[in-house]
């Protein structure tokens, strides 16, 4: 009888896709040994957005079994106001789902032996359930190894000071094994305040990582050698199996933009896209538009519906309306004036296909890790404009360590970026010597990314070791 591997992802597109890609690989290479079940917990705002993707995978990969937990009532322990941080709501939903998880794992165990429970790092509150059932638990990071290195070091940093990273601010430089020096203020919004619940959840994660059976990271040895080495020195087992990126056939989005791209000259178009949840205020959209217009460069820009409240610093949407009046949020006349060299797409574009088009010469990205890997696989240089989560750290690593991106400089207080900065970075990446250097490095990195999964490559080898560790368990 086959053993079962159980995946427990975050039900959000940026977390789910690479885990499913790992699942496809397992079934392709080891379908005689393992079957795969993917657990889907409902959280309170974003789970529905992944339904079309799950339907699509269920049809195209029928061996992947998706199992949905019943919907939860709103968690009673969270205060109704002020609105809790989305990460707090999510962690709480995972904790409340533990009885469902326990029941499901017990049910699977009646007919099959569970070789491993692989949880997204954000599903950390599920740790005690695996412990109780004595099931080997592996963490999955759809992020870079740099973020893992940071998580592992949080407990040490916590014990070294009584202050929050926010108080340590811009002047305190942190030295974390495997990372370039980073300022305390770059720790990412979730970690800035040590009294905050999210911070404490990540502190727990930092400690529990050491007790897991292994850590699986969607990265490649050649991309982050220092961070990977630092992680390897601290944890029982690490498996770098990237780059796992969405298949173009699994992505939706306005395909018209692809035929437009095919008509543009080689490496001439700047692609601007900010993940599944990055949004800007109307004021920020205006600055980007002015910057693009003044840069004189070609562009393809994916714009999401701005949040209803004109809040300059709000850059993460929980739900965004896909269809909206684009003209109304753009500066007057902009679309008309730039129509011969620019295209603005509403809400969503098929990003992997876009990044593999010959005409794309640069990518202004929010530094979400999937976007970073997709750019690396396309050999496309980046302008790094972090918006939320661990993205400020990714920016630092992309610019200082990997040297595959230029930084977008934003205002310290609210992250606002002025038109002149947009113009400068777009021009630099496409026109300057420095931009050409970065471009060259990205094309070299693409080759390394491809070779990680070629015969004898680092990721293929790590994947074999991972499957072997499941066999031993
Ligand atoms: N994506 C896309 N089209 C869009 C925006 C995003 O196909 O217009 C995909 C992108 O290719 C990537 C994922 O959504 O695979 C976003 O993941 P990432 O980690 O970059 O950011 P997140 O959405 O998690 O912040």
C-alpha cells in the first residue's frame, strides 16, 4: 500500500502554487510509493480566490486529492475592533482548525501510513497535532532561504534586547548569519513591534523550526548560497528544491497583453506587477503614471482597484474588485498619450508568460518570492519595490546579495514613491550601464536556475534526498 504525504498550505495563491508544484513532482517521480492529500482550511477572506485554481488542478492532475475543512465560525477570541491584523486572523484560524486536522489525519491513518505532514510555515499552530500523532513534520517555505535564516535568528535577537525593532529603527544594523547587514526598520511590518501578536507567532516559529524533521525551501543553492549555508548549520535537515513556479497553463489573466508584447522590440518593455495582493492609492498610481510617461520607455502595467479609503500607506488588499473603471483611477489623458508605447491591464496578467516574452526588459516587482523566482527563470532584471510581509528583506537580498535588482527608494514614513524615482529607476534599468550589468547577471542566474533541475543538479538531488527521508520515516 502507498504511504501518504499530507500537505497543509496557506489558502492563498502565492503560497499554494509552489506547494502544488512540489506535489506534482512527487507524483511524477514516486507515484508508486506515495499518494498526496492537500488540506484546504477556509480562512476569513482569501480562500475563495483560490477556488478556480484548485478546480483547474483537480481536473488536470486528478491524482492530487484536495480535502477541505468545514468552514469555521468567526474566532470568538479575537476582538471585533480594532480589526485584527490578517496574519493574526490566519494563525488563529489554523489553531481553531487543529481538531479538524487531527480528525483528518486520524482518518487517513486508518487506511494508509502518513509518511510526512508538510506544513506551510504560516500553519505553524498545527505543530502540536503532528507531535501528538507522532507524524514527521516538515516546514515548507514558499519564500527565500534568507527569510528562513531571519526566522531562525529571531529568538536570539529577541533575547539580546528589550526593545522592538521599530524602536531600534534606522540606525541599528543587525548582523544575522547568512544575510547582508540589515537595518532594524527593514525587518518587515509584521516584526517591528515585539508586543504584537504576529511578532510572537513568528518568535514561536523560530523556536519550533529546530524541532521539525526538515525544512523545504523554494530556492536554489546558486541564488542564496550564504543564507542556505547559515540555515543548514542550524537545522536538522534542509531541502532546497526550487525554482518551483506556476506553469503558464495554470495561470489566468488578460492574454491580449501577450500579443501586444510580441509586437514590441527585444528587451524594451518594463513590466510592472505587484503580486496577488499589492494595491496602491489613487495618488500613488498617479505618481507611477507620471514617472512612466516621463521615462519615455515602453511599459506593461497591471493595476489593481485602489482601496476605497485614500490611505497613502495601505498596500495590501484582502479582496480586490477585478473589474473597475480604469480611466477613473488613471491621470486624465494618460492612457491616450501613452497608447503607442504602453499598455495598462486591469487586475491580473499571466505573469509567467509575460516574463518569458523576448520583449520584456525589466520588471518592477513587489518582491514577492514567487515573482522573484519567476523573474530569475525568465532572466529578467528587477526594480525592487517591497510592499508587505518579508518583502523589505527580499529587496535587500536582491539588491545587495544577488545583485539582480535596483532598489526603488520610498519615503521612510509611509512607503510613498515619487514620480521622479519611478522615472529614474525605469530609465536606469533599461538604458544605463548598471542596468545592462544587472541584466547580464540575471541571464546567468537563469542558466543556474535551469541547471538546478538538470541531471545531477542541486535541486533534483535535494528532492531525491527528501523523498528518501520520507521513506525512512
Ligand atoms: N500573478 C499573476 N498575475 C498577476 C499577479 C500575480 O500571475 O497579475 C501570480 C504571480 O505569477 C505569482 C503569484 O501570482 O506566481 C504572486 O506570488 P508572489 O509570491 O509574487 O506574491 P504574493 O501575491 O504572494 O504577494
